[in-house]
C-alpha cells in the first residue's frame, strides 16, 4: 500500500512537471527576419526556388503503373518540361525522420524532443549516435547564406519551432489525431484529458449505432481536410509574394486517408481512396502552376516536387480501416514500391528529361545547394550531379 502511494505521488509529480514544461509549447516563436528594406529591395531580384513536398507521393502510381482511368494532367504537363527521376532511394518511411534527413542532408532514423519542445534530437543510424538537431546546419541556412529569404508552409512537423532561427516566414499545422486522441495544435490541458476522452469514445463505439460510428470516424477526415485547406491558403500567400525566394511547401496529400472524390470534384468523408488523393494532388499542382504562370514566375523558377516517401501500402495501410477496394487494385494487392516521386524543373526548361540511375533522396540538400550557388543550372548539370 505504501509503495503504491509513493509510486502514485512520483507519477503525479512527473505529470505536473511535464505539464509545466510544455505549457507554452504552441506559443508563437520569433522567427529569423531580414531587414524590411532589404526584403523590399530584393523582391523579385533573383529566380525563386520552390520546393513542394507532397506527402506519400508514389512515382509508380503517377508515371509507371497509373490506375486505369485516373487522369493526372498536371503531372503529365510538368513531366514534359521537367526532369523526372525514375529510381529515387527514399531517406526513410516516416515523415518525422525523413524531413530532418532531407533538410540536413544526413541520415536520421529516430527523433526525440525535450518536454518543452525547445530542443530536438536526432539519431544517426550510421554512427549510432544521438545529437541535437542543428537548424543552422540545414538547407534553410544555406539559402540565407546565398542571400535568399526563406519561407515555409508545412504539415505535421513543427517547422516554426524547430527552424525559427533560419526561416523568415512560417506557417505550420497538424490537426491529425494520434491513436490516443492527441492533437498537435491543441492545448496541453486538452491533450491531458484526450486519452480519457478517447477511451470513453472507444467504449461508445462498441454500443453506438452504425451512423454514430461513422460520425466518430469522420473526425479524422475533417481534420485532414482542414489541414489541406489551411495550408493551401498559407501557401498561396507565400507563392503570391516574390520576396519569399526560397519557399518550402509541405502538403498533406496524397497521404491516406482519402479526403477527395475525383468523380464529384469535392471533398469526401471516408469515401475517397489514395487514388482520389492523387487526383487532388494533381489539382493542387495545377493551381500552383496557374498561379506562377500568371505571375510570370513559372519559367524562371526552379521547382522541386517530391514525395517524402512512397505509398506505404503493406507497411502501414493494408490492415488499416482506411484501405479501400480501389487501393487494393491500384497497389496490385498491396505490393509496396518504395520509390517516391522526384521531379525537378530548372529555370527555362522546356523539354522532358529523365534520370534513370538510382538517386538517394538524402542528397536533396546537396542538390539545392548546387542550385543556390549556380553550379546546377541545366539538365546536363543535373544529370552529372545525379551520377556522382
């Protein structure tokens, strides 16, 4: 009895300490800012670099074994004026590990954060070593060194917190539910009671009518749609501002579950598939293409479009409630192809080009460095870099 009391006191003390440490977790953080006069004078002074990460974008599903009847006109159009990498080796399969790998150019297989969210640590699988994540050792610091302003509108990873010293403008959102009902942007108090609330809802599911079960399941889809809409708006604001010279956009599509119905052209609650989300991704790129064309910035800009990882069929989704009959057919029974899509359009590129040799996605920072410093400015230069 005494041991139980002591253990309970220690547990409660730890929870209160964690509560206090994380009380300001989502408080806005001051970002890096270039002087206003410099930002204004530089607006439109150099070709923009726009890096678009479409979460879980599969090369196979877009360009190799496209689902019958799926139309992706923007992906096809972009391929006719860009360089398509056909065999990209992913940096991992989990977004929280892959993105730090991509922006730092070094392997990461695990991450962990301090309780107050101020310090991020990553684990190097090669040297089996944990080290503090250094935001100054990223492509965003490289862009600042090259005289570019930096901007991010991103999903899932708390970009504005982990990159605050190297980003001039930033927006981040993630309303995704965790298995215990936690929400990234919710308050500490709300998340503290979320596991209990989730347990009560799980019990309710056992006794709920079919319609009530559907209503509970719809919440995750509604959050996903909200993330997309918010990032679309935030991304457009940055795309429409030429002073955002090095711009990173991380969108929550075509990541499952399905939030779109390509037949109706509207959002859908628990009716869409990964294939529907691919159609939405194509629509999004078409929107970006049109916007930049209207601004006369598409031809002059460097555009990198990629997936952080491919469609994780049998690794994650086959056994989930989000898996659909259409997903089963499109994936040839759940087969996993690990190649993420990777498309690069250099300034003034008008002809299609393909790079067939294997290319490690972890070299993305090095590729962008080459573009920033002017070493990569042609398809021949891009191919030479890929062969290194």
